[in-house]
């Protein structure tokens, strides 16, 4: 059975540790975190492994998982490479924003490197571990490392998707557009309804069918085909009136409206070309 060490055991590390131990065919050897208490709690959650307190206590392993914060990846990798033989081992991190190049210290020590980014929220680790099947994971790195990690991820129910390491930050921004900025735009819609005298609870009820149907159409038909409204119809007089009205109501929201006109017009042109 292949061996695995876990460095950093927050929500992501704990879930991957448990799944790789119970379904992925790996033996979790040791867990290293910032405190002995958190390492013991992670071992309890995973159901196997032994807590350690220092890098020099780590035994050689086939795989080392760096489930640490983005700002700790490079230094954690350097500490690991200095303390533990890595020749032929695989070292991967779980960042969505940083590429596997952050693990150069491991590569210099003879290891293979990769990144594995599970695309979902880990707010409730127990629930995620129980419902992990179908989770997309963005992966990139050394081919020999991915040859081992891809079937292991598939064994725990993940859907690995290869990404371009040079575009890792843009890849991560996609999640921000699909989640965070979507919330920002919906907040603008709710505030605009409320500016027209509509109570917030009613505004949510009014916006929900528009938002949910639009999102469903995007995922069913594609973004261009799903576009509707004045820009899609070529009614720029209405867009200009709305721009002036929103500017007068709230300047910051007016700037947001203005910033969305050009990309929406481009989307409308793509719709007409299809």
C-alpha cells in the first residue's frame, strides 16, 4: 500500500486524508500541523495516521500532501525537502490560485510535483467527505505525478480536469466570477428593486426566478444563447436611460452597470452570429 504524509490539516487536508485512506488505497503515515492538538484532531477525523510536531519527524512517503495556506506552500515545501528524502516521491498542494511551480524545492530534491484543487466549499468537512463523489478537481504538474494521482482521485469519486499551469490564476478567477461576483451583481439587483420601494424580502422573491432561470439556461444552452434583455435586442436607448437612472441613484452601482455593458454587447454579437 502506498504511503502518504499530510502537512497541514485544515478542512481540505482532513477530507482528502480520510478519502485517500478509506477509498484511495493509501496508508496515511503521519500528520503534521502547527500544533499537536490540531494534528491529533486531524488523525481522529481521518481515522488513521500518527500526529507529529516537526518536519524532521516525518518518515519518507510515496506522497506528501501540502494542505497549507497559499502563503505557506513554498516555505513548507522547502522545509519538507530539507527534512525528508523526496527522491521519487510525489508532492502536491491544494491551492486553486498557485501552480505546482511553487514546489520547486521538492523537484530540486528529486521529487515529482503537482497541484490538486477540489472545486467546492469545505465548510463542513464531514459532509463533504460523505458527499465527495462528482467533485471536480483541477490538476496540473509533472506527468508522472498525475499518472499516479489521477486514478487515486477517480477512486475517491473526484472528476480530475487538466488545466494549464500558466493560466492557474485565471482559472481561479473563474470561480470568483461564477460565485463571488455573481453575488455582487445580484446584490445590485436587490438594491435597485429596493430603491424602487420594494421591501427586501419581496425583492428576493422577484429576482430569484430571473436569476435561477438565467443560470439554468447558461448551463443548458451556453452563455450566448441564454442572453436576453435590452442589449440582446439591440435596444441601446433603454440601456442609456437605465445608465443615467442608475448613475443618479447610486454612482458606484452605475459604474458597475457601465462596466457590464461592453462585455454584454460582445456576448450579444456572439449570439447573433450563432
